[in-house]
């Protein structure tokens, strides 16, 4: 019964007496874009570890220095 009332309140449209100005809209868009950029950087950072997890190969630990 409580679930039905909750669903009823959530699904019925009520008039929202609110205004979102362009500054708020751009702040929301910036937060969404920032989330996806951060997600992309995190995936790029851990790409080789994730790749080795799925392929079963050991990740290459060579860091580009010319030590012999």
C-alpha cells in the first residue's frame, strides 16, 4: 500500500512553481559534462589494468624510460 502511494505521488504530475534561469541550466550542464570527462579520465588512467583484467594478460609495466 505504501509503495502504491509512493508511486502515485511520483508519477502524477504536479505544477512546479519554479524557474530555472540560464545560469542554473549552464551549471547543471557543466556538472554533467564534468562527470563524463572525469569518468573518461579515470577509464584512461586505469585502461591497461582493466584490459589485463578481462584478457588475463599481465599489464606492461614499462614506463618509457631507457634503463638497461
